[in-house]
C-alpha cells in the first residue's frame, strides 16, 4: 500500500491546466507536437490533438485522459508512449479533451466525448481515418467515460451515430463502472476523487453506470478491460465484464501485477512502452479485432 504522502499527492493533484509535456524516457517515447489541433466545440477544452500515422486511410486509436473527472489534460505525459505505439501498429492517434466537473456533469462530459467522435467522423476524409476501425481508449475516469459512451447508446445516437460506430473500447484501470457503489477504499479518498463527480439519487447514479447499460445490447462491438490485480476497482471491472457477457458482447478482461496509486498511474503512463504487459495485450487484441 502506498504511503499517505503518496496518496495525498495523487488525491490533491493540481487541477490547473498542465504545463507543456516533457519528452518521456524509453523506447519509442519521444514526444512530438500533434499534426493538427481540432476544435469540436466553442469551449477551450473541446479540442482534439491528432497525430497522423501517415498517408492513406488508417485506423484510429482515440484516447481519454484520467483525472477523477475533475482535472487532467490531453497533453500531459499521456501521448508520449501512446502515439508512437499507435503509429507502430499503423494507426492514427487522437487525444481528446473535454469539459470537467464541477463546470459540467459527468453526463455532459460523455456528451463531449460523443461530440468529439462525431467530429472525427465528419473529418475522416481530410484526416485519413478508416471509420470502420476506430477504437476508444480511456484511463481511470477516462476509462469510465469510454465504457459509458460504448455501452449507453444515447450518447452516440445524440450525435447521429450508433454504438457500432466504434470498433471497440479499451477501458484501462477504470473506476465507477457502477457509480452506485464505492470504487476506492478509504473514505477520504472517495470523498476527494469520486464523490464530487457523482452526486445525486440512485437513479441518477444508475444512469452513469456502464455496468447497468452494458447488460443489454447494443454496445460497442468489443471491449478490452485492463486493471491491476489489487486495485480498488477490481470488483467493478469484473461486474462490467459480466454485464457485457450477458449482452453477448465480446469482452476480454486482464489483471496485471500492481497495487495502489503508483501502479494505477503507471497503467497509463507506461502504456505503449514495448514489453509492458498491458501494451502487449492491447497490441494483440487490436491486431486480432481490427486488421
């Protein structure tokens, strides 16, 4: 279990806009600026960084950052390994920003995600995106948003798309898949990271729970659920898998060694690094599903 200072640094992370990212160490980790920045709305956070893998129609891996639905940014140490990983597989990469709590609700955040996906569809010819091969990935709260958009058809349908518009969803070390139940252990950590995003009565929380939506089709066509073996949200990951299987949606769930906030953060920060077990599972899953 990490020390209290470590937990405090994570829980009390500065919600202000992140500074420019620094190059990350490791193979294929050199950061470069996006090829395009796309505005999908009038708000400064309604923006997409698009990293092209080259000419021609290519699949797209779109990413949603974490940050307890309250903070984080599309360009803070999140693309350093992920964009090179996607490019190595011949995929374009996009990192999506969205409005956050408390400015908007979690449901509005999910609507932003759906709106960003619609924007990418509408510009597919210009960007060289194969719209039959778009995978949506998120980490932590971003994993919850990816799972919610992939399991509640109302979000994509609100933008004129069906759940099958996504080729698949990768939910990496997510939380609050069932928003009615606690997904972190200590009460003070729940109050700091989870509770601000999920006020309201049980019906409102149920509406934000991928576990409940996923139990009935339609869902996105396939899900990959990644998590550490000793994270607070293991029960939620298992429940999401069970719901997807109940609906007949193809799903894989993989647990990896690790415990506490440091492992939680590394599940995103190291994703894309060659040899990192979640990277290799995702590489195989993407190749089997979408090539």
